[in-house]
C-alpha cells in the first residue's frame, strides 16, 4: 500500500468515527414563526420543514421537544458536511 492509500484509509476511518458520535439525525430545517392576533404578536413557535415524496411537509414543534429537534437537525447538518 502506498502512503497516499494509507492516508485516505485513515481519513475514511476518522470520518466514520465522527459520524458514529452523532447522537441522532433529523432531516429538515427549523423555522421560528410569529403571527398577529388581536393586534398583538404571538409566538414564537417553531416548525420543522422537510421535503417528503416531492412535497414540503411542515410540522409544528412543541416547546418541550425543541432541544431534541435542534440537536437532531444539527446532527443532520454535521452528517452532510462529513
């Protein structure tokens, strides 16, 4: 094996090891939204948006779910970078 081949193998192993460190992955994008009701701004509330079967799906996120969803979305972004 050449030094270049060994270097590539080490890089692949390092990337796979880093992927294993991602606790969970959620595909999509989080958006913060507000709305007007009776002249007052309401919110913010959060939605998770993603493409599924060629359609844009949007799901409202409960406040207690937000930290886990944020972590999952960040995990997906990191996975894509790797």
